[in-house]
C-alpha cells in the first residue's frame, strides 16, 4: 500500500496519508476544522427573522352553504360587513355546548385538541392528521356519553326485558 506524504491543514504537522485526498492527520484535527468552518458560517449568515404565521383564510358563506341559500341564524354570518372566521375551536365549543358535555373531562380534552389544531401553523401534515383523528374520536366519545346519559332509565329496563323475552 502506497503512503502519501502530507501536511495537516489544521495543525501543520507532516503525516503519512493512506489516501491521496487526505487533508488532516487524524479525527481530532478533522473535527476541529469542521467546527471552525461551522462557526465561520454562523458568523457570516445574517440573522433570520422569524417567519410570521400564515394568514387565515376568511370563509365566505357560500363556501359552507349554497350560493342561493341564506346562512342559518346564529351561525356567525349576520348582517355584519365582515364575516367571522369559523375555527375548529369555536365549532367544537358550540357542538359540546349543544350536547351539554362542555364541562366533562372528554369535553375539555376535545377543546384542547381543537385549540392545538387552530394554532398549529408550524406542524407537519401528518401531525395535523393525527390531531384531527384524535379530536374526532374524542368528540365521538363525548357525544356518545351524552347520548347514553340522556336515555331514560326506564327505556333501558324495557330493552333488557324485551331481550329476555325474545331470547
């Protein structure tokens, strides 16, 4: 194997290289040179300004309801000049309020997930999809619990009696 006589570019020490493209006498000098190059790049790179969050799109009523339909009362699209922005959080809050499960632990968890979805400007697409899926299952569990608690206890007794008679 041929050895090449080289001078280390970091420390200046002569060394025998195994490869003709070798620049450093060892890993210590190679790492030091790499760190110096990184420091020089940081010093010459202008400080990046933080990117502002993307502007939210304001929905028009025709995007939700047909162009010829009138928005329902209480939908947030009144006689105002500017339509209100419908967010996941406001929609979730309204749904949970209508189902009377806003104060339950599942209702609060759904609100937290909805808020995170609304504020996730720098999240990846897959994390947004995961949050949306979790919100969907949390809302389903919260509304199912509300529907179950809304049942009349006598209906449950009647259903069991019918099952026994049929079986």
